[in-house]
C-alpha cells in the first residue's frame, strides 16, 4: 500500500494565493504516481504545478523518480515547478494572458 505523499510547507500559501487570484485549484499531492501537487484552472487554461519548498536545501527540492518520469513524459502543457506564492501567481498570469 502506498504511503500518503508529503505536503510541502508552502502548499497552503500557494493554493490560497491562487484562489485569491480567482483560480480553481485541485490539490493532487496525495494521488501518487508522480502526479504534480496541484492542478490550476484559470481563464480556460489548465496548468500542472509541482510545489517545492523554497526554504529547503537544493538536494531536498529534487524531483522524486516518479515526479521526474511524469514531467519527462507529460504530453500536455509542461509541468511547472514552483517554490513561492508570488512565483505561482506570476506564472499563472503569464501563461494565461
């Protein structure tokens, strides 16, 4: 049986910032299989975001093998790795102009 995935410390803040912007946010961090942590919908665009805690050392922010496999093989819009709420908001606004 698969253990529940760890939730990054910044997930709550990132999700709150995106929802304040008006995004739909589905939290998928517990789904496993390398699926990114959140799916964001805004202005008719769906984005997959993998969250990494910006306060951690670089080695602790490395993608797991399952995450890397997912990122490398996803045929839709590229998965974006995000560390902060501001980075998430800026990314969503830039992609959905």
